């Protein structure tokens, strides 16, 4: 109850707390905030990846050739980590096949291809008459059905997060509208124009996780949004907190530190200390799901960058292609040098423009040579320690870099490599232009591969030992039979045969039995591994990216 | 329809701050200017000649070493690190040191102490101090003989130290190719050699600066005796500039200065004829300031964690005072810094900060708690 004490007693004078490290960056936000939030015309073709976030596919329940209506369920949540997917508009499912999605490798994921019929016929939505009458489990169920995942960038399924929170009990719900990365202004635009809805969404989330307190957090330089929010919060129990500008104060772990002064234990969820963090966009999606009865089929996406003539925030249908959006903004192709989805510090560079907007795509940046000069060549690390000053996890990036170069993973682990949230503050300040995050990512991948290998070899070793054990056991039993046989020449073959056949029967029975057991065990193990994998991916992504 | 973005995928972050290593190094050199200028004013062109000699040789040696190691010469020369090493080495050398002395030292610094260890960032020891210590141990007499042109010591001598003749004399002392120094002025060498500026009576006495002030002697006349104190103040200004520009952190210099002050206060013996001088003279009567702000803060060979830097500074401060007072070397900075370099890796390991989300006691090595 340390948190409650803090909230009641000392928060007023001490909060917001300072986070470790951090950097100051130029904001580049005003240009996309000049125009109002705009809906996007319906494109002819939508591509809907079955996995919107963590790489865990939802299960498609439509087939190629089906005619679907807006808001119709296309794929339902399957394994943990997946979220339901709904049709953003009416039309024909032309195929369910692989397509390139917005990740840095340009990898292929299974997607539902939807040919719009232009009519935009929707199935009847069932607005919740009074969400206050619902208990938290019903709210949770509605949120899950609406296919809502963290819209700030990490994409962890919201319902799962809420249920995690229910287990441990939540003292504080934080609605994160900090948006500390440069260029991104989706949350700011959303709050500026639809602040009241965000507040309602936050109230629904608050009752869904039974939190006793709820705070909406913004950076203090967002005057318009703060004003709108203050108006919306007049009759609400939800509080508003503003944080000094800085990066990465909007990271999940950092915002918790800034608001409460507490740290999320390493390798644990925020829920374990009684805190849940949701992005403002997620709160808005919850509002839409509950009050309008509409599932999550669109999101606010910032389109910005110097090559765009009219940068703005769009209410984008999920599945709209990036090139379609850029054309709407009038892109100057001669100045366009690349595209980032997400922010310039944690985002990924798209290998092609022909990728769909996903539920996690909060920002699309058209890069220009002026704003994103080509990377300077990497020089030697002089251990100046700027990176350690900037690191919000208080790691020693200069040491991790040396260990990563030496592939000294024991030291990497001892120096907390896996506590790195990959925010990129270290690489941003590095005067030698070392792509530090890239080094850490590859070290992490190496360590994971190593551990997989280790587990595998342990597995085979165990198998071998069991094999040896069985052989030895057989050999131990064999002399018995031999000696039994050797007692005297058998007069009659019959009993022996009978014996044998009975023994054989036993054996086969035993084999069948053990096979079934093994099958069951394997199935269980697979389920466990999947659950863990989903949880793990979620943790490593949410850690860093729950900001927006 | 659109231009395809470049195929090379760059890892985040895609934006960077404008600081670069080459610029940082240049700023370090710029911060040396007040100190170097003062030293030149008081000790003559010899100071500048040392720096120029060292710098030109360092660049050539660095280029050769990079070539031998198969690195991009232009790119790596642009980090300016060799220049910084050369400037610090040149400052440490006694004015009027022979060219071969400078060459030997800078060769050891650049080639042996830096490139043989793997180049910039890999050297365990401060290259400039490695070169200096090698010379100090091998050529103790030459390294403690200061050759200072005439009028620095003797007002109204036949020519000014800053005239062409003075420059010629300085050049001839360093590089006999320009002619023999004795020929131009027979008594110059004998008359101008000093054992070391940090002589015992100075440390035992009071501030020459204050004395000159009281006596009404202009501080900028070269016979005021206030040279060392003003030179140190020059380096102090440069050092504060570096801290202000956030190029060095305050931890190392502050720890060194605090330790030296504390030790010299503790052992201060006003009536002793030995060198248990006042704290002021320990800070400003020798090379303490350049050591604290410029040499010990070489990031490559220093400790890099915050607490590590403080312990590192304390170790160096103790060594500066200890070696100076109880050892045989009055200018103990180089040894002290090398001692600190020895300790730095262990300090860094022991002083790791508590990582976000780790308990107070979880600083031990975690085994294999990483998720698969």
C-alpha cells in the first residue's frame, strides 16, 4: 500500500518524480497538428494481417469469396496474444494469403484481403445502454470482443492486460497520452478534439480493472490538449498530471516511475506493483466499443515528414496501405528518402510502402534527407558515458557495447542487457554514431538462440539418458528370463508361449499407455511454451513501447 | 508508384544528436588554450614548439598506424583523438626538450600505448601519460631540465623571448638542425636550465601570486614568479568550460581536487622546510589542474560509471599527493593517472549502478534468468 500512501500523502508535493536518464529532442509535432483530425476515404483494397501486434495470428472465420459487412468479425482471438479482427468496411474477401507487413524485415504475414464495395454497409451495432451497469467481467468480455489491443505501439491485447491486473489488484490506472517521441501527435490530436470520449474510455477501463485511482498523463507543453482535457475532466474522479517534456518519459516503465516513484521489477508486469498503463488511443477505442458498440476497425495515425505537403492526423481504417495515405497528403517523391512507422527513435523503417496500417501504427513518417541525414560512419567508442547518462534503465550502454562486440554474453546478462527497453536514447546521444540498439538486439537474439540450443541439448541428453536407462533395465531383466529359461529344457512350449504373448501384450499396452501420456505431455508443454512465448513477446514489447 | 525507399534497413533510432567525437576532441583542445597561452607567455616558445612537434608527429604516426591496421585513414583521423593526445603530451614535456625526446614519447603514446592495444577506445592507459612516463623513467635529467629563453628570467636581456631571436633560440634548443644554441648566446643554456618548476621552497612558501600582488609587481611581468599559479588557473578555466559544455563530467576533477585539498590540509606543516605546503600551492603550484581536468578525464582510460569516477578521482588524488610528498617525483600526475587507469576496470565492475527495476541487493550476477 506504499502506492496509496504516496497517492494520498506525498504525491501532491513530490510527483511527478524524475525518471532515470532521458534526452531532450526536437518535437516536430506542430506541423501535423495544424489541421483537424480527418477521416480517410475508404480505399479500394484493405489488407488485414491476422496478427496485428505480437506475431500471434488470430483465427480467420471467413473464407475467400465471402461478402462481409462493416464491423463483421473476420477473425477471432485464438492463442494468448492475438486479438479479434473486424471488417473496416463492407466488401468481398478476395483472398487470405501472405502479404508484406510493417516490420523492419518486411516479413510476410497471413492477411485477409478485402475488396471494398464502396457501400460501407455496416452490421447493426449494439451500443451499451449503460456501461456503468456492467460488472468488470462483462466489460472485459466486451473489450476482448471488440478486438482492442494497445494502440500506443506495443499492441498487447487490452483484455489480457486487464485480466492480468485483476489477478494482482490495481491501485492506479495510468492513461498514457505523453507521446514523448518526436513527430507523433496522434494522441494529442485525439485528446484535443475528442477529449471527453477519452475520459469516458478511461472511466470504463478504470471500472474494468477495478482500479481505485486513475490519472491521465500528458506532457506539459501540450497546451491545447491539456485545456480540452481539463474541460472534459470537470466532473470526473480522474486526475490530470503533466510531465516535463523529455524522452522516453512516455515509456511504460518510465511513466510509472514518473507518476508513482516506483519501479516495475525486472522481468515483471506493471500489474505486479498494482499499476496498469493504457494508451489514450486505447481508451478511445474502449469508448467506441462500449458507447457506440463499434469494434476496433480504425485508429488515429499521424502522417508527417517534410516530403508531405499536408501532414495531418487521420482516422485511418486498419488495413489501409501506407502509399494510399501518403498520396492523400500529397507526397513529394523527389524528397522522399524512406518511411518510418512509429517514431524516429523506436520506430522501424519500412522496406516498402505497400504495407497496411495496423492497430499499432501510430505514426507514419516520410523521411527526407534534411530531417534524416544519412547515418554517419561508426567511429570508435571513447566511453564518454553520454549514453549512460541518457539511459532510462540506468544501464551502462558503453559496457554493454563492449561486451556485445566481444560476444561476452555472461557479462551482458550481468550488466542487465535484458533490462534494455531499446528506447534508443543511447544511440541518439552517441558522438561516435554507434548503432548501439542494433548491437543489443543482435546480442539478445544470440543469447536467446544460445538458450534454445542449451534447452535442446538438455532435452536430447535426457532422452539419451532415458534410452540408456531403458536398455540397462532391459538387460537387467533379461538375465532373469535367461536363467529361468536355463533352468531346464522346456518340455512344453505352450506355457512359455502363453507367457511370452502375455508379456508382449503387457509391453504393447505399456507402450500405448506411455505414448498417450507422452502425447498429452507434449501437448501440455506446447501450450505452456506458447503461453510463455506470447507473454514474453508481450512483455518485451510492452516494456518499451506502451507510450505512443 | 512511389520511389522505393532505400533497401538498407537502418535500426532505430533514425535520428541522432549533432555531437560528434571529432568535435568533442576539438573542444578539449580549445579548452587547453588559456593554460597553454599563459604557459607560453611565461616559459617562452618552447611550450608551443613541443605541442606543434608532438601534434605533427602524432598525425603522421596515427596515419601510419591506421594504414598498417587497414583502417580508413581519413575517417579515423577525423576523430582528432591523436591531436588531443599530442597536445596533452606536448604540454607535459619540458620546454626546450629535444625533438628526438618528443618523437620517442609520441611514438610510444600513439603506436604502442594506443594502436597496439587496438586503437582508440581499446587502450587501457592514457597514451599521453604512457609516453611521458617512459621518457621520465628513461631520461630523468633531460625530462627535468627546463630551457627557458633569456628575458623570462632576466629582465632586460639582450633580446626578447618573443622576438625572432627568441624563437630561433627556442627552435635551436629543440632541434639542433637550426644551428647550435650555444653559438647565438653562449651562456643561454646554462643560465636557463631549471631543475623543475615545482621546487621545494615554492611548495613550502606562500603563494607567489599573492607575494607579487603585495609587492606591487605586475602579475604579467615574467619575473613575478606567479607563472605556475596563473597557468593552473588557465587550465581551471578550460576545465570549467568543458564541464559547462558537458564534455567531461564533474565527478573526476572534483574528486581529485577534493582529495588533494583534504590531504594537503591534513598534512599541512607551516614551519616544515619540506613540501607539506599549503593546499593552495598543492592545487595551483604544480600540474594538478591540468591533471584533474584534462588528463585524468580521458574517457577511454578512466572509470565510466558515476561512482566509479568518484573513486577513480580519489585514488588519483591520493596518489598525486602521496607520490609528490613521500615519493621521489614532484610532478606525480602521470604516475597517479596511470595508477587510476589500472584500477578503472575493476571500479567500473564494482560500481555498476542499480538498474531500473532491480532491488537494492540484486547487483550480483544473475545466472540465466532470461526468458527463452
